[in-house]
C-alpha cells in the first residue's frame, strides 16, 4: 500500500519496491553515470558538475550524497525528489506509478 484517500504515502513500501530496480532507475535518471560494485557515480544535474566523482548513490541501500555540496538522502524516494525538484510525497507517488506499485492498498 502506498497511499489512501487522505493522501497518506507509504514511503517504506515505495522505497522497498524501488530498491531492486535502483540500477535501472539510475540509468534512466542519470544516464552518464558509472556503476562500480555497489556504488553509482554520476554528475549532479542540479549544479554545473563537470565530471564524475562527488555525487554517489549506494545501490544496496539507496543512500546518496553529493560530497561537494553536502546534499544527501537515505533512500530512492529522497533521491527522486532531489533530482526532480518535487516534494517527497510527489516524488514518492510518481515513483510508485513508474514502478506499478498500488496506490490503493
């Protein structure tokens, strides 16, 4: 269940559903990135990042950080929100739709 009529979003369920597909999601969201082991390194599209190195995502946990700016998050939903400029709830709902996760429970 990812949501209900009151607008509640089940972030845990969406994050659990996203983790097995994180590699594919990252290739879609950050196509110039490079996966090395359990780490995906890409340019941060929210700043003028010229080379790979400081923006990294852990493929096992979904934790991510831009070590040049201090931006960071702990899961796929927070990464989707950061990359899209949407709120956490909006990003979670969009990610749930993308993954085909039920919005009705």
